């Protein structure tokens, strides 16, 4: 019976007193993306499992340990999306988007699912903003995507963040780096965690992303990918640094950033929150030039990022960033008697039709109880209707914050004008 009254582990309810924070953030995210020319895309909550095993990579923790995968009634393996990029790439290919004018800019706000240990700012069902830019291989695209993230964080009042960038090269120059990593980590194979011992053969780059304290300490002395970049990748990274400096963005080079998904190439970046008690990556992304081709589409360069909303809310609270309060109800109509209730019902209906928020007591409480309810709802004004008010066609409109009253006609359009003036 306890399961009927408890949400599944790693999920959370967003109740009515908190949802306005989410609405504010989502509106701001959409506004910034739209200003940069990104348009919203919506993709399915679940996809064929092969999309993620093939696109994200079966050596990643996401695919190997964290996906919610099941068989549907037709015996097909489907997976709740653990991230958004693979689904967007699939949608672009399936619908012929990449055959049209390039670049294509898209953003999405969606829920993702990963079976991992729940902790602050990280849930099994989490919500994410993502942006994708397909069709530009120049570092100008990388710079633009990073600037979108920077604009979002600044306009939400987040100041204590550090931009860290790295390049993990292309498949051509990464081969020699993989060999160097394998040689380095082989010296410490017996000390590595079981997962990293498996990764050593299949994908040694993943060892740099391990969160085990022992593995992390060993990884700190590993060779840097920046020393193995081919001429093209080195030039791309150099141009990106120049573009970020030109835009006034401060950054640090962190050669240990590899990101957790196999489709990344060249640029990877993270915005890391530095405030006490809330450290961690707020936003991360990079370039994935080979993803579209890997999924069966045309060879199309791409870059983007993901930003978790739970983490975003947490760091905003840590920095005491301002979130506008929930919009109050414009008017609460209290009434006495049947005629007063009938008029309250009509005025409420008409005011809502005029674009205002209006409540009246549908439970038929006493006038005293209705007055208390008006306080609890946070209504800006209260109007009391009884037989005398119905007969005269006017009533006393009370401004709740001050307690002052004024005469008001009991006609919806006239009432609306008064409410909209203040």
C-alpha cells in the first residue's frame, strides 16, 4: 500500500507553489534560444533501443548501466530516452531536414530517464534544455552554442560559473591518443575499478571520465589529448579560443573533459558552478560531427549542449537569483445568499473571459470563511456581494494589500478596467 502514496525513487513532484519557478525558467530558456534563431523541436519519449546503443555508444555508462529498456507488446526493444541529441538527429534524418538549407538550429525542453543513484540535482527522471546546430563545421558554430549557454546563465542571474573547454580530436588523431592512454593506464590496471578494466580494452578514453577516486587520481597523470591533435583539429581549437576571447568570454582549458557520450568529437565544454555547496556541471556539450552519418544520414557536422533544469534551479537558489513570485489572483468574489452567489458566478465567468483571473467560493462557505480564503489565495482584490449590492448594482472593492476600499460597479467590463489599472 505504501507504493500507492510514494513516487518512484529518483522522481519528484513539482507542486503548485513551485511550478511557477519552472515556468519562469522554461520561458526564459525559450526566449534566449529564439533570439539566437533556434526553433523548438519535440521528439518521442521513447525510441528504438538501437538508436542509443549505436548512436550514444555501448561503452558508455548511459547505455551500459543506466537506460530504461523494455520490450513492447510486439516484442520490440524500446528505451526511454536518456538524452535528447540522438532522437533529434534521428528526427532530422527521417524527415529530410538535413537535405534542406543548412545550418539547422533547434532546441528542446524534455524529460530524460537514467537509472542512476539519485542525488542533489540529479534524478532518474530529469528535465533538460538542449540545443542542436547541424550543418556547420566551422568553429563559429561552437562559439555560438557556447554563447547561447552563457547568455542563459547570465540572464537567469547565475554568476559563479567557470567555462572549461577542451578538444578530444577527430577519429584520425584520436587513434594515437587511444594507444597512448592504453599504454599509460595499463601500468595501473590492477588498481583500476572493474568498469575501467573493461574500458581499457574497448574504449580507454572513457577512463578519463570515471568518478572513482582511485581512477580519477590515476587519470590526473594521463597524457593530454591536446598533445595528439592533428593539424586540422588543433587549428579548429585555436580558432575557437580566439572567437570566445573576441566575444569577451573567459575560459579555462581542461584537458580532462571528455563528456560521457561516445559521439563527441573535437570541441567539448562545460559550465561549472563554483559556489560553495553547489559545485558541479550546470551545462555541458560539444561537437558530434559523425553522429548523423553513424545513424544512416548524410555526413553532417553538428554541435550542441544539454542543461539540466533541476541542477539549474539548485544553483539559482544557491546564488539567490531572483525568480518572480507566482502571479496573484486578480479578484476574489465573496458572496452572501443565493442571489449573491449567482452574480458572483456570472462576474467570475465574464472576467475570466476578459483575460483576468477571478475566483469565488464554490463550496458555499460562510462570509468569514470566504474572507480567510481570499487571504490564502493571495488575491489582489476582494469584492463582497449580498442582496443590497445585487439590488444597487455596485459594491465595495477592497485592495487586500492596503485594506482600502472603493465603490465599484458590478459590471464585468467596468470592473476589468479598475483591476487592470492597478
